[in-house]
């Protein structure tokens, strides 16, 4: 029993290493029915989960910004009812992430 408690105590710092940083999401949906959920995946990896709950396809562009690094642009076409994930990996640790999402119904 004592070994088990030592092992749990040793694993405690690993739980605190989880990626947490503020994410600012700016959306311009222009009539498209899109649900966007930002995700902090790792210290240098971010994601954006898109769901098209409308009846028409939509074309979306997401721009990921992490401080002084060059912005990363991701484009996707979503059919009605489709869900897709967009990811971006950075060279540095993310301190604050800004995502600009622009969608247009097709």
C-alpha cells in the first residue's frame, strides 16, 4: 500500500504539465451555421474543431497567431453536418493563441 501511495505522489507533477494557455477566437461566419471549439492540445500545438450544423456547405479559413511567429492559415470545406479538425504546430511554446475564423456559405 505504501508503494502505491508513493507512485501516485510521483505521478502528480505530470498532471500539472497539461497544456493550458488562453485562446482568443474571433469569428466572422457570414451566415454560415458553424460551431467552432478551440483546443489547447500541447504546449506548441493548437487545434480548432469545426462543425457545420447548417443545411448548406461552407468554406472556412482559420488563421492561427502565436506572438511573433508567422501566422498559420488553414482552409477547409465543410459539407452539411460534417465535422473537421484544424491543427497548427508552432516552433515556440504558445503563451497566448489568437484564432481568426472566417466562413462563407457555399
